C-alpha cells in the first residue's frame, strides 16, 4: 500500500482527504474513512523531510474539507450581494485555512516517527496531536468545529456512546488510534492493533449489553397530562420567503396543531418570523404588521398551559432612538400573547451573521450572507430558561449546537436543549451532517436535543442520541412526543473538555514510555 501511495504522495494525500470526507453524513462510509486516514498516516511517516510531512498534511486537509464542506456553496444561492458562483471559491478558500490543522498534527507526528517504519508511539502521538489541533480548530478565530472525526461513529451507537465519557475531541483522537492500528496491521506490528481491537470489542459489547438506561417516558395516551414537545417544519426555503411573511406565518400556525389536555412546548424554526415581535421600539422600525397583533395571532394556537418558542430579531437603541444593536434571538410566547423569556444567540456565524475584518473585506465586495447591513450582537452565552410546567430549557440557535462543551450552563443544567435552525442554507449534504452533530451533543451531555428547521431535517433526539422522530428533508409536517427524559449528568457533562486534555496527555506519555522501553 505504501509503495503505491508514495509514487505520487501529494496527489495521494489530496485524494485520501477527499475519501475520508465520505465517512461523514450523508454517505456514512466510515470504514472507508478509517482506511483513508491510515493511508494518509503512512504518507506522513514516509515523508523525507518535516516540510514534506506538513505539505502532505495540508493537502489531505484541503481535499477533506473541500468535499466535507461542499454544502457551503449552497448558502450563496440565496443572497444578491455576491454572485452564487463565488460559493464554490468560498468552499475551497475555507478549506485552504482549515487544512492548517491536520497539517499541524502531521508535522508533530512526523517529529515522533520511528526510523524502522510506523510504530505505536508514532500513532499515539499522532492521536494526541489530532486532539489538540481539532480543539484549536473549534476555538481559534471564533472557531469552526464542523464535523470532528468523532461524528464518524454516529452510525455505530455503541462506539458513539463513548462520547458521554470522554467527549468529542478525545473520541476523535481515539479514532486516529483505530486508523493507526489498521496501518500497523499492514506492517504486521500486532501489539497496538490487538489492544485497539480488544478495546473496540469491549466498547461494542458494553454498548449492546448495557446501553444507556433512559428513565421511562411519560405515557402516550390521549388523556395524559405529561408535558409534550411539538416541532414544526413548514418546508419553506430561503428563496420562497421574500414577500411571503403572511404565508409563512399561516403555515407555522396551521402546523402548530390544536391544544390538548397536556401542556405543549411548541418549537418553530429559525429564519421564518422576520417581523419584529417585541413592543416598545421606536415607531419608525415597525412596518404595517404591529407586534401586538402578531403575538395575538401566534398565541391563538396555544392552550392555557402551552408555550411557543420562535426565532425573531431583537433590537437595541441609544438615547436618541438610533438603532445600535441587533440580536438573533429565540422568544417564548405564552397564551396571553406575552413574551415570557428570550435567548440571544451567542456564538455567531462569521460571514453569515457578522463580517470579520470589514475594513478589508467590504472593499473587496464581500458581504454577510444574512440580509441586512448591521452585524448581529452576540448574547451572553448558554443558559436555561425555566418555564412553569416544563422545567429548565436550554437553547442553542443553529450553528451553536456544533461546539462541544459549550452548549449548556453547567451550573444550571436544563432538562433538554432546543435547537431552532435554518438548515435551508445547508442543502442535502449539510443538513444530515448537522443532525449527526446534534446527536453527538445529546450523547455528550445526556440531554434530549430538539431540532426545528424550515426545510429539514427536524428531529426529536433522545438523551442517548437515538432519533425518536424526524421530518425528512424538504417535507412539510410536525412531530409531537412527550418530552424525552434526560440522563444523569455524564462524565463529560461534569468535566467538559478537560477530559480531552487528559486523554491527549495519556496518549503522549504512553508513546514516550513505549519508545523508551523499546530502546
């Protein structure tokens, strides 16, 4: 295998990166991804110089992130400030930057390579370096945490459940160990492959024999009074919303259903309610549709104990009533048409909700993808809003749900996480990837996650990552279930990404100990 790859190492690195991207949703070819990672690790080890190892790492990342983020182009189809064709260049430009992180991991691993071919210390240090660089990718320059390697295991729940104990970044590092074990098996160095196979079999057995034990859900009978969750997906894409505010509102109200004996928490998607819902702003910001009237229409679908959560914009003004701030928010509306709570999105999307380095990018003709001239203002961060009858509810808007360890306030643990999102930007490739990452957050935190999107894929996700109900992509509908129970706080929920640092340290120390013992 190594000889074939080494004939054209640069091209092979690029192609292997693209192949590794096929392990993620929607293709879910995770064995192919592991094989591609193993081949790339062989190329890195065989690099004649450190610079060559960095080059092979960067090319792998370029191929990987270009394919993995191909949905990025789709977002450019729904705005008129920049030509849609620019989206193809934007996807590659993003990959040019993201490739720096696997490049760094490859450079660190090459420094620790064995002279007689790939060995266990090389693999373990590669894994430790991957944990560090994947975490840095998620935090530097506001972070871009999309599709960490750990998401490969979502189709294999017993393996994915390990994220409850160690979290996403540590599981990504152990994924590198699995790929490295495949590489060492090719070289007939059996110690690490044997240990890795035993660990995988043990994790599979534990997952099959002792899966996460969820508390029994509330009854499903028509007369039950257990709180319920209802998710609305009207299948209205970005291109169909301009000038169609009334049509969108009617579809949302219709799909919200009628009250029953149980209190309902109704969740509407992000991006469909474009009118202002808060009162008290200067009159000049309102159009013909007054906020009090809109709230009464929304409240008309609610029973006496229902609460409806919808995405909307919140504004801030100075003493002269000049607009100075805008927030991408979720508002809670009660049956009396009052706003009883709100959450302002904290982790904003660069180039989507704000333009970084505007002094440089605006003169080049670049603009935000979301309509409007004002950048959004970030909120204070994760929190839980406690509504009578429902308990504390955490909220993460769209992109926020992909950041491991950042989705809840650990001092005020919610009973579930609501994730309204506008997946119409993401197309057929990005939406299933988004759903897979939300499932990983559920596993990590031991909390149900509820996704509401305009065009799909909306879902109610159990605390173990299981899909309890979904609405397919580009399908109108609603799903309603009793609110799924939460698990007790997982080890990751208690310690967060400190576990990733610990696992990386153990891998590094083990590599050093094995290398010294070999000498």
